[in-house]
């Protein structure tokens, strides 16, 4: 059996809830609590080994903060069936779990945060979902070329504003 090439993704998290530093401390963590059907469908496509851009949303500034790796593919998210969880969904059941989660492990914190404005101004990143006006999707695919461009950007000094 031929192993398909790994895919690349971007996941968003508010740093006040769970940051790249939190993932670094934990080492690996279940990516639970996602309650958007399209994001869930993307998680169903994730495979162990896929690389992930970790994006801080609702931050000042928002931007890519690090890299993670998928270590476990999608499985039912138990927070959906836990009435004490903020992500409880009374429609979810053992037979019909509805919501999924994957497991991510910390790979690296980027040398600098790459703010959304810089991503939007960078050639080759025009098609990234995160750059689309009104994009709120918390899990989204990234092309291998976009992933490489983001990695290259992180190694450069921040551009001068002016």
C-alpha cells in the first residue's frame, strides 16, 4: 500500500483559551470543542504526520504562532456528550457522535508571530482561507507551497511598518 503524501492544515485557537505555549507545555493535546461542520469535515481528512500551522485568533495581533503535527486521526469528541462541558451538544450520542476531534503534538514555536496583515500582503498566500474576508473557519487546509512560504516568512525579520 502506498502512503499518500501528508497534507497541511491551519487550526485557530484564542491564545487566552489555548495557545501555542499551552501546546508546548502539554506536548500533545486533543483538539476538541470544534462545532462547525466544515471544520469537522476537514478534521476527518487529517492523518497522523500531517503538519499544522497553529494560529492565534482574536488576539492583538492575530497570526501564526507555531507548528504542530497530527498524531491521531479523527474520533468522536466526548465533550459533545458531556453536559458539564461548554461544548455539550444534546444531539450527540454514542451511536451518532456528530462532532470529532484529532490529536495534535507540539513541533515548534515560530521565531516570531506572523500577523494576519503580513500574511495578506505576502505573494503566494492570496488563496489561503485565513486571508479571506470574514473567514472564521477554525480548521482549514493549507497547500504545501503556502506552508513553505509561511515557514520562510517566520525566519525573516518582521517587515518595517510605514
